[in-house]
C-alpha cells in the first residue's frame, strides 16, 4: 500500500489550518510561536510530498532553508518573550508597547 502525495497535502492543509487558528485565536506568545512552527512544518510536509516530482529534489533544499528560518525565528521569538517576561509577570501580545524604549 502506497501513500500518495494527495494524502500528505491534505495532512499539511489540516496542520496549516490548526496553526492559523492558533495564531489568530490565542494571545499567549508561546502558543503563537508554537502555532507558527506548525505553519512551517505544514509547509515542509507539502514541499517534501512534492519533492520527488521536482528536478533534483529541489523540495528538500527548500525544506532545509525553512528549517533554518524556523530555528532562527524560534530563538529570537523566545528571547523577546523572555525579555518581556522579566519586565512584567504578565506577557500579552496586545501589550507589545512595553518593548519600546
């Protein structure tokens, strides 16, 4: 039994939808960062699903680039949340004006 790329793309769409709902509905920055990571992983899954049909596995190169960007985004995002949390015990995305000098 083989699994076609259509099934992977459907799973990718579901993951992407969950990530979008998490970014829109939640106000906690950590939950938002996790939802953005879900968005990146959904895009990676779709790229890998179609990587065999592209020339010379170009999809795999794009996946490595997306993983690199996601790692940098996670490191910078967590650092911003940590700095904001040091200033106040309540971290809310709507109150990002606390980061202004």
